[in-house]
C-alpha cells in the first residue's frame, strides 16, 4: 500500500508549515471598507506567493485584491485532462482573537481532558467527536486565542500537496490551479475572484472539518435588517400616544417560529437567527440571518418575516417597521450535483488514502457556494480541524496528513510511488 508513505513523508513538513502559518495574525474585519479588510492578511498571502515560487511553481501571482493564484501546467500527454483547482482562505474569524497564537501539541491523544490555560478544558464529554481521534496527534490552543485551523489547515495541506506533486514528477496530472483568498470569514472571500483567470474547470475548497467530509449542499442564506420608528412620550401620559420601537421589534421576533432558531435545529433544518438588537423607545434596530437548505422553504421564511412586518404596520396604522432582506448566497447543490464524475473522483481519492467518505449538509456557507454560482462548481473537502472560531479549536495532524494524501490522489492520474 502506498498511502502510508505519503503520510509519513509529509508529516513533519506539514506540521512545521501549519505552526508557521497560525503564528501570523490574519483576522478579518467586517467593519472595514478596504479589500482585503485588514492589511495583515497580506502578510500570509505574500508568504504563500513566495513559497510557491520557491517550490518552482511556474505561474504565481498575488493580485491587487489579495488573491494568490497559481497554476501548474499539465504533464506532457495530459493536457486534455480537466483542470482541477484547490482553494483555501487565509483569514481567521473576527469572533475570537487570532493574535499571539501559541499552539499545544498533544501526542498520542488518550481521551483525557486537555488543559487550555488555567480556565478551560477540551474534553470528550463536551466534544464527543474527540473519541474518534484516540491515538492521534492533536494541535490545540492555549485557551487565549483561536487556533486558526479554519482555514490555515487547508492552506497548509494545499501547500504540502503542491510540494509533494512537484517533488514527484513521475505523477502525471492535468493542469492544477491553486487559489488563496482573503476575507472569507466575513462573507467577502470571492467578491473580486476572477474565475476565468483562475483557470479551473472544477475546484474544491479545502475548508471542511471531520475526516472524510465531502460537502456539496449548503444553506441558502439571507440577511435581514429591521428598523423600528417609534414615538417617545412620557410614560405617565403615554396611553394612545407612545409607540415603543423596542416593543415593535419584539412583536416581530415573537411572531417568528420559536423552534426555528439555531439552538433548536440540525441537519437540513433552517432557522432565523437574531444577531443584534439595540435601541430605545424612539428608534430600534435588529439584524437577522435567515437560513434553509430547501430553496422553497428559504423563500417562505423571508416571506413570513415580510408578512409579519406588514401586519405590525397595519396594527399601528403607520409604517413603524422598516424591513430589508438581502440574499447572500445559495445552496451549491444545483450547480455541483450534475458533475457526479468529480464527486466520485473525490470519493475514490479518499478511499485510496484510507479515508471513509462522509457526505453531510453544510450548516453554513463557503466560498465554494458563491463560486458555484459564478461558473466554477466547487464542493468542500475536510481539513481535520474542529471547533472553529474560538479557544476550543483544534486539529488532528493525522487527519491533516490524510487530507494531503487525498488531495495528491485527487489531482494525479496514476498510482503514487512511495
């Protein structure tokens, strides 16, 4: 069997690369008006450009908006093969700080609690999926930052895949396209992505979690902003006169299905999620996100919110509620499912790497969702990271190595020599 030789040959380099990348603070900023939203993301993106050049990749560019794009030409005789792409994002979530990351390495994990500094523990009781990783080498935080496996695990795995393929010229392949993006965590990762310049016929984001994930269904997504215009009157003489903007938004929120919220849903179930609520009697505002895998149910959710807002305005006999809803991305399934040959290629690559494929709906979105509607079908593959966006984030080095194996088999056309 050839699979273990790939894992063993990339293990040390992959770990070193990943630890080097997570030390670079690349947090994105949803309030910024620049692109990328933070200059510090370019610290990693420039490094990736330079490392690709040093590896000998012949076509590497760092574009004005922060995209790193690279192409490895097809080996002679394989020019007619589909051009396959791999994409990962360089930024980390603004939900938790990524400054001063100090990873911990836990060898041969035995299921015991892992201390994250003095105030937190990573335990299998709270995170039972850890029991799938007994014997693995885990990389965790020290409890003061996130880890950055989302998506620097994917970035490191793609880079190691490139290094391995270039070091093994006996492996034939079609054209390989590599892309690294900024600002995925704030929903702007492909705002300026040039699909034609990228050059792939089909691509995969390497931005998943548990070993074996092949994801090509995600939420349809919308954002909603609710503004309430009230009338402030002294409460002692308010009868028939006061309009409480806070109460108006409360009425809207209470009219939405109580159990259609993130904390009560799973799998294919959609939800309304109240993200922000502030204001006073005279003026109040709230922000929601709306999610559903089923497009018809997604449209029904938006329509219900609009209907409730309209009914409140009728009850007040004035336009108290002002509602705006904007779609942000759609379920990639319709764009990806017709390309079963590429999905089967990914499953076959996993099996060769000793990985059991698992397909499940993404309860979120990826750059691939938007890219799929921009003309580049783009499902998502596993990285080995978990518990993203906070101090409980961790990654399995063993799964990361199997990700590299999977990617090598995915991109190449012949059995890999040891």
